[in-house]
C-alpha cells in the first residue's frame, strides 16, 4: 500500500473522483457525536491562527482508497474503502462555507476557489461530464440530495429541501427547519455548518475579509488526512476491518455487507448488478419492509436485518450465534462451509431466505405456515425461526410434508403454552429439531421425534396432560403478559365451532378483549355457597388461607374460586370491554349484556345457564378442551 498525509487542499484541489461504492452505508454522522466535535476542531485551529501560534495540522482521520482501472473516464477514479463519512462531511462543510462567504462577501474569486474543491473542470475528451464533474460521488441513496446541496446556493437549497416541510400539516415556523434536519442527515449537516459559520461571521466585530481569509486557510491547510492507497496486491477487506477513528461505529451487518462486496469486487463481478438485485432492499430506507427498524428479542434490541442474518447463520452452521459476533460467524460460514461458485450465488441464497423471513415476521394469510408464524409472534418465540427458515427453504421437503410439520409445531407450542411449560431451553430444543430435519425430511418421522420427548423442556403434551392443565391451571393469571395469545386461541376455537355451516366471517384480533365470566372482584354480587363474602375477607384471604387448617374452610374456598376464575373455562372474548359496573354485576345481568353485545358463538354456551360457579367453569373447560384437542392434535 501507499501512504500519504495530504492536507485538504492537496486532497481535493485536483482533477479526481472519489466514488463511494454502492454497498457502503448511507451518511450517518450526527450533530452531537461527530459534527459538533469537528466544528470545535475548526474553531480551535482558527483561534490558533488568530493568536499567531505555530500551526500543526489537525489529524482528521484516515481514508482508504482503491485506484480503479477504467478506460471510460479521463479522471483518476478511486473507490473509497474507508473514510466515506469523513470525505462527505468535508464536502458538505465546503459548500456551507461557500454560501456563507457568498452572503457576506460575494467575492466571485473566492466562490470559484471553493468550487474547485467540489467540482472537476471539464476536460477534452469527457463524454459524460455531468456525471464526472463532482469530486465525490455518494451512494445512490445520498446522491440526489448531495448533488442538490453542492450545486445550488443556500437560498435554492432552502427552497427545494427545507421550505416544503413548512407546508405539511401540523408543522409550524418554529419547528419546520429542525424537522427538515432530522429527516436527512446530509441536509442536517449542511444546515448545522451553515448556521455555525453564519453565527461566527455575524457576531464578528472585526474585518470580515480577514476572518473569512483566515478560516479559508484553516480549511485548506490545517486539516490533514492519512491517505492509504491500496494496490492490487492489498486486501481491502482486512484493512477496512482494522480501521478506526472518530466516525460512527459500524454495525455487524455493515461489516458483512462490506465483506461480501469487497470479495465481489476482487472477483470482478458486476457490483451494481448484484447490489441492485440482491442487497438494495436491505439498505433502502423507503423499502416496504423496514430492515433497519429496531425490534426486540428478549434482552436484545437489534435491526430486523441483524436478526435475519443471525437466523440464517444458525440454520447454516447449526450452532447458537452470539449477537455481538455475527460478522465473525458469517466469515466462518463463508470460509469453512459455503460452496458458492461466486458472490452473486451467495447473495441469491441470502435474498431467497430473506423473503421467507419477511413472511415469518409479517404473516398475511391462513396457511399452516402463516398460522404458525402468527402464533410465534403472539408468544414472542423467535428461537424457532432458523428451523422454519430451513423447512420452508428446503426444496427436498415436499409441500404436504411442510404443512404437516408446521401443524405439528403449532400444536407443540400451543399445547405447551396452555400447559405452562417453560420456553427457556427452546434455543437448544429447536436446534436439535433442525439437525434432525436436515437428515430426516419426512413429517411423520418428525412427529415421532416430538412424541418421544419426555422432559418438561421438550414434552409435547398428550391429551390427558392437556385436560388436566386446562381444568386446573389459572391460565390468565400466569400468562397475564400474553393475553393476545389467549384471545387468539379462543378465536381459533370460535372459527372451529362455526365450521362450514355458519356464514363465512374474516376474524381479526384487533381490539378483542378477554372477559372473565365470574369477575375478578366477585365478592359483592356472587355468593359463595350461599353466603356473601365481605370486602375484608376477600382482601385478606390470600394470607389467611396459610393459617387455616380446614381445607374446606372459608378462606380456602375464596382462594380456590380466585384460582378457578383464571382458568380457561371462565374466559371469553368480546370486541370491546364491558363497562366495569356491568362486568362485576351478577351473572344474570352480565350474561344478558354479553348476549346483547356479542355475536361470538362461544358466548352462546352460557346463555341458558341459570348459575355460574366453579362446577360450571370446570364443565366449560372440558368443553373447550374437546375443541382444542381437535384443532391442535398430538
């Protein structure tokens, strides 16, 4: 490699093009972490010049450049392997300095001098000057707004990019400028530097020409870069990974993207083509699926893209992937296990699995795959995703077998949820099932495996176990954070009992609430063995039962009822919550109100019941069990 230490004047004041490859990340520098510290560096160097101190150029950071061999351009063209945020920021700063200079001095020679840092002059033989005139060519997502800022006056930029925000509903004069800055980081950087320079010049009481002259010298000569020019024998990826500086830290998927496309570049593959076909969506902030939107899995909060890559690597490597070492595992996979003939084939497979991942986290249908995916979202179970990606992505597993496996897995997790079995070991459980299915692709063989499990961490509950739990388990109390899962299970029962004889209705769990038939605060209107329970006895029963020796005593009966009212037999679904005064009323009033409000067939069950007590709750639990065991068979 070749090393240089150019100052900004030496870097930009020549006929040259710095091209940021399509796979580099967008502009991400922000005001607090990068822009304000850089502005303070400018002020420090400016004050040094004013105090006549000996000037030592400020080390600005490194840039790594790879010289492109091209026969289509008259200019020297370089791919920016690292340092694109830094180069882009200085270009934006030059443009803002040019506009402040235009406002206060209006000196055309100064404007032309600054433009030389931004634009190449047209040379003899240029066939596409409009494309080559910019010294810096950003990625496609930044190019249009970058060119608008660099090519226009401040007033024109304000007219094109800032003022339109003011016309939007709900945005006023006090906030529109900040809204515009927040929407685009490039525009935010331009407005930030313009404001800082404008304030500096407007508050100056001395000679404006001298101030701007000194600041021009600061810009041209007081900021020094370390320029690393790579040769054909150098490894751009290795150098990229080891670089660091003041810039924003790279994510694991940033590193993966650069690793992929630098290898493609070394292989002389068509970067623009494979990026457009296979990676563009991952980077595009306007894409329908928000790959860079953050979401949570347990204690981790990462982008959809990072979670997808983790799931993909888990199915490929069949081992647990550390969330902070995704890039390491990706390289491990490519080097040791992948057998792609080129990077395009590698990306083609990644893209194919990404389509399955999108369906998995945004299900939209009524297939066994979609029903299972919806259940997993309700129950916050994502450790099974690599297994499902594998099943759906394996062409050797026929469609009928896939649907059977999805139905078995739906039954497996639903029955375990209803029984209250742990999910803590699911990462290892589903990894074992993944390894099994890679060798045994038959659904019935997989069902035999599920039925062979006997521990609480992996048991597929039998009908007897399921019945026992449904009759006795206070489901609502123990799963209070997963009420949507409970309501969706009741909704599935509703669909089942309607069958084909009822009118076809599209069921959506939007706004459904769970109602306790026997209310949680039942003591006022619901006698216990013919006796009314006082407010005091109701409140102290949870403690008093511990010292009550008679198992048929008052406090034991209160606590038994408090437990029974949370079992599935006492739960139903409504489109909107009952008024609290009705919800806690007597059974006659409550069932009448539910009958008037609800068209859910589940709620016809208790309309002819004269009373509602523990025995009736147990009977309804038995009834619901009879439906559930047929929907989710074992």
